[in-house]
């Protein structure tokens, strides 16, 4: 069966990256977005309600049925819990590239993620919520230095504040739904993990990129990246795969990892979807397409036969 693919959030960084890879493979793409977008070669875009609209899932279901879609790749963080919960209703013959609802809900909330990973022994920054601390100074004292305050549910560095004591802030006025994390000063990476669903014969694997420039200096989306060399940052890939296993996620997962001053990698957050840097790891999409067609995909043997993907961690 040939895939008829729908990519949600095609106007965002993750959606654009997937659309570009599909076009390069000669696969036409139907995309959705909450905005009207100009047409591109090989891509048709349909406007849909935002994730906050109760009609979003029904609108998506109607579109899938009308267009004969059999493979859905969600890329919008806000949509993920809704699509994971609704996937059984999107069509009996429709494959949705997303984890189970419980695992996706854990990854969607940064506080729940941190609790789950800490319980599983996966290294994370020291953390709490604003109510755990009397003020910013108390948070810094408890967590050992500067801290990061950010929404528990967000993406792309939105609402992230680094608190280092140089600027006063009204701790009591912080918005609801925030997490406070120890600020990790070292190199940031964006490992991308393919977590294997039970019906797929492929082994789980990770591809690691280093974020060489961030949008807001020390936080935010990656402006530039480099794919790490063979044997480099193996510990980063391993901790990312451990996080994906601890959360019970499958399919493509985008992870943010930083190194402590002593070099130890810690997981900052986990996104249960393709990320904006997926063009640097085309084997993730290869694995998705192979799993859809029930073909066997082994990244290690693929690497040996083609010379590509030299830093895949299996």
C-alpha cells in the first residue's frame, strides 16, 4: 500500500522539515495548519481548527476520510494529547505516528516528565514548581544556582525565563502552570530517537545533533546544528533513549539534553513527535515509512550498506 500522508502543523519548523523530506522522496503531502498558507510544489495545505477547539479532532477525521489519508504525522505539540486520544476514531486503516495516550500525556507536561524520569533513574535537572520556593532567591539556593522558569506545557522556548539574581522579579506574579529547573550551563543537544512499537521489527535507535546556536542566546530553538561524529556524544544518545523507554513512547521522539559542568548529560524535556531538526536524521522518516509498509528497517545494516548515518546509536 502506498502511503497517503497528512502532516499536521505543516507551517511550523517540524512540519516544514517533514514536508521537505517527503517531497525529496517524491511523495506528495497534504498538510494542515491553523493559518492559511501559500501553496508549494508537492504540498496542499488545508486550514483546520486549533488544538484548543473541541472540533479539531472531528475536522481532522473528516479531512482524512475525504482525502483517503492512511498515514498521519502530527508535529504540533498542543495537538499531540488530543490526537493520541482520538487516533482510534480517525479511521480503521489510518496509521497515526504517535505514542499511546498515557505516554504522550506524560511527555506533554514537563513536570510529569521530570517526575517520571527521576523515578526511573534518568538524569534530569533539579526541579520544582514555584510554590515550592518562597521567592527567586530561595529557588536558586535550593537548586544550586541560576534557574530556568518555563511553562509546563509549551514548545519552542516560549515563555522561558533564566533567573540568575541579576534582575529582580515578582515571584508571586508568575503565571500558573510553571516548572522551575536548575539551569544547566553546558552544551545542548537535540537527540532524535526512534522508539520501536511492538509490531515493528526495527531496533530503536538515536541520532544526535549538537545545537551550535540558540535563538535567544542560552535558551530557545536551535538556529544552527551539526550532526555529531561517530563515537561522539554516545552518552547523550543513550540517555535520550533511556528517557523514551521510561516514558513508554514509540515512534519519532525529539529530546532536549544538556551537559552539566562536569559533562554529565541530563534530559531537559521530551517531545513526542518529529522535531525541527529531523532533516539531519533522515533515517527516522525512513523507519516510519518502512514500518508503514511493514518492511524491515535496521539502521545499523543500512549504515553499513550505504555509508550513511554514521552516528546512529542502536
